């Protein structure tokens, strides 16, 4: 197992020698060159492949911290509202720690892989007849009334843990990249990257911080519109959020870096999703592809400097959402089990 994230970046995390480290070997994810997309855009595009984390998303970086601190503080259980990946991660880390996990999800709205994870790890899964935002509101009230630890990204320890992705990128590149492109849902992750890059520069580990570009889906773009969205809708279920808890913080972070938040359409997201899979061999979930869709959009409108080093955060693994992958691909061809039929299909 890789060294626990908490041990690798202990100097940058609010832990002590008495904090029990709950780890599944998270972090140390690959930073993969994207040669096809780099040639297409004129920038040097790299993907931070967060799907390589133990439960298949970046949420594990925050969850190792949140669950370790919950154990340290003597919580009876952890609880979250989730579009899917937070519940998968919370369920796994709680199982590891021997804690009870409760997850509230929007009914019928979470990808199959994520639901499977929450269930197999033994979380109590409650499906609400509501969107993510209402589920989060209920969770916030539960933790006020019971000894249960909230592990949504409102939990500061989640953000502390998620900063480590910025540290890894800087360690690998030898400095901060010119720009970071990242999907934005509840806006915790872009806030964490901003804090991470800032902390690394302040510690003298890098000379600069990157420009931060956040991308929401057109049908779930409250930060672009400047007001909450009542019924957010997008194929990118992980960012189907109408009222981001860290919206103001994230907007401030992006603006002060010289960047901004923008919307990309579902068509652009799915185009980037297919390109990554077919031309680069990288399979991410649809929400993750919003970062690459955004980079492509910026490149085509002159918004990416030629030769700039641009890291796109691929937040979750493609296997999380097999339904969309199959839907977006050509149908499987059924044939009789005969050589001539196979040859005919292959060579005409
Ligand atoms: C959680 C998640 C996001 C959004 O992150 P926020 O911190 O909510 O902005 C994006 N992509 C995937 C795959 C996620 O699981």
C-alpha cells in the first residue's frame, strides 16, 4: 500500500501523533500527459487522474482526514448527503474504521457504480425524494442534534485533505502549472486546490500559483448565473448541484487567481469524455470531463496560451457510471459463432 496521504503530507495537515490514521492508500495519483489533446490545443495538457484513488474519486483525499478526525473526536457515526462519490468514499473509510455510515442520496439520481459501493461497504443508504441541496440541508440539521460527524465538504478536514492534490502536482512538475481546469459542483474541491497551491507557495515549495478555471454544466451553473438553480439537470451527475455550499469562497479563489467559472454544455462534456477514452485511453466519469471540455473551449477561443502547462482534474473513474459509457458508444454487434461471420464483420 502507498504511504497514507496523511503521513506523506503530515506537515501540511492538522493532525498530531495521536490522530488515528484511517487510510486505504489514497493519493499519489498519476499525472498523465494528453498528447492528442495537447496537439489539438497547442497547450501542454495533463490529466490528474483522481479515479486512481481507492474508491475511484478524489473524495478519498478528504475522507481519510474526515474519518480519521471523526474517530479521534469519538463520533458514533458519519453522515453525508451525496451525488454519489462522497457516499462511496464515506462508506469505505467508515467500514475501515468500524464506524457506522449514513448516506442521503437523491432518489434515482446517482450512478450505478457509486450506489453499489455505498451498499457493499455497509452504509445505511436513504434515498430522498429531493435533490442534493435538500438532502444536504437535512444532514446539516441531523448533525446539530446528534453525535454524528458530517463528512460533506463543509467539513474543513475534507478540504485540508483535498489540498494534497495540489501538493502532488507541484511536487511532480517541480513548480505550479500555468493553469488548472476543474469541474465545480459544491465547489469544495476548487477551494481546496486554491488553498493548497497557496500554502505550497507560502512554504517556499513553489514560486507561483496557477490560474484556476472552474467548469459547471450548463443545466447546473448557479455560480455562472449568479443565483441558485431550482432543478439542476445534467448528464454529469456528480456536479448536478444547484446551490453550492462553498460557492462564494470558490468564486473568490478563481477570480483572485486571474481565472473564472464558466459553463460547458452536456454535449461538450460528452465529446470530451469520448475523446479522452478513445484518443488518450483515459476513462473518467462524465462530470470529470467537464474540465477537459472547458480546456478545449478555452483553447478554441484563444483562452489558453500556446505552450502553457494546463492540468485538467479528472475527478472520478469512468466505471462509476457504466450506463452513460454504454449509452455513448456504438451498439454491440451480435453474430453467429462462425469464422465466416466474424471475418465478414471485420473485413467486409
Ligand atoms: C464531488 C465531485 C465533483 C465536484 O466537486 P465539488 O467539491 O463538489 O465541487 C466533481 N466530480 C466528481 C467526480 C465528484 O465526485
